[in-house]
């Protein structure tokens, strides 16, 4: 299946493609009536359009469709291969092929939209910390004249996914701890869409959970910028109470914002964690089929 978003993220189109055409849409014959057993991945047919998307997989919106269309769309989302498209960039993603890796989410796409608002004229060297599927780096490569980008992730499967989706000699791939990798290096642009849900208890041996990484970006990573360098990152309303003191001492510009449901099941089903978040700004408001909401903000941080 193909999940396509328009430039302003106001429309989401769902397509069946490749062999989905026969197994989901009964398109098992060509124009001449000959049986077709397999279709090219490039062959597609639009199935449904959603307005004002707030999630990549919005089970509530899908559930509002007529029964046959509803079940068809749910079936498409259950198939292994999902292709996410935004403007001139697409990434193929199969969850079972890349364990522990997140496919492109709504904040991934909002991040790409925000990149259009920064001046990339003098940006030559870039680092993406926690590249995941590689979508953000691929989008930047497709829309800039940067000379080099380092992509680093702790998960080797994330780097595998990024490598398989990015065929650009300017991209260099690294598995490991970004906070060690970044030592004594400077970049014109550092990008990171970090974990942004604060937790009630710290896991001190893992800086890549909670908002430790975000705090690092706001306090330490500036030392790894060239004189005119910038950091682009995501600050959720869930962690603003923890970052407000840091923000006062920084030059921060909000590039994009979007209110989205909280849809992380190991958080939603953890009473202690949810109580912690509700005391710190998580909004409980039932609308559009979801109970809890946050605002994600893509920001530019300068020295």
C-alpha cells in the first residue's frame, strides 16, 4: 500500500499498489482480460482520501468508512509493505524486516514540512541523530545541495532501512551512540526527532528514552554547531514544563505545530505514566475518536 500526503499535510491518500491490487481490490486481470498473478509495485489505484490527518494510521477515521471500504483499508494496513510519500520523497518500510524501527509518523512528515522554512543555502554538513527509517534525511537530500550527511542510530535495523531507501553518495551511515560519535565534530545542521514523552522514572543507562536526548540537544549539542549552525528538533507540549527553563536561554523559533492524539500504547496502558502526564499538561479531551492530545512543535535552535 501507499500512504501519500500533500505538501501542507491537509490531505492523506491511501492507494493499493502492486499485488495489493489483486488481493484487496480484485484487479486480477489486465485490460485484455488476461489473468494477472503479480503487479509491478509502481501500479497503483486510489482507495480513499482523508482530510486533515493527525496520524499516519488513523483507526478511528478508517472505522467511519462504509463496511466494505473500512475492511479493505484495514486489510491494506495489515499487509507488510507500506510506502510513505511526501512531495518528492518516498520510503519503503516493512516492520518485520526492521525490528524496533518506527516507520514514518505524522511528526516525521511535519519535520520535513518544517525544513522548507529554514535557509539551506550555506548548509553543507548535516547530522541526523536517530535516523529511524531515513525519511527525513532522504527528504533533505532530495531538496538541498548539502555536501554530506551523517545518519546515526543505535538500532542496526534502522541503518539497514535507511541504507536500502537512500541511494545517495552524500549519505554516510553509522550504527552507534550519537553522543559519542558527535564528540569533536561540528555541523551546519543537526536534525533529531527525539523521544519526547517524559516518564516518571529515569532509566539512567539509556539516554535515548524519555527526554534525555532532547535535553542534550538543548544544552550540549550547540557546541557541535558551526558558527551559523542550527538544530532542528521536536518539542512536544508534554515536555514543555521540563524544557521551559532551557528555552529561556536559547534562541528558538517555532517552525511548525500540529495537535495530535497520544497513540503510544505502552504509555496509554500504564496508569502511573498517564497520571504523571496528566499532571503535567496532557490534555484529556475526547474528539475525533481519541481521548488524549498533545501538540508537537518542530523548532529551530540557534547558538
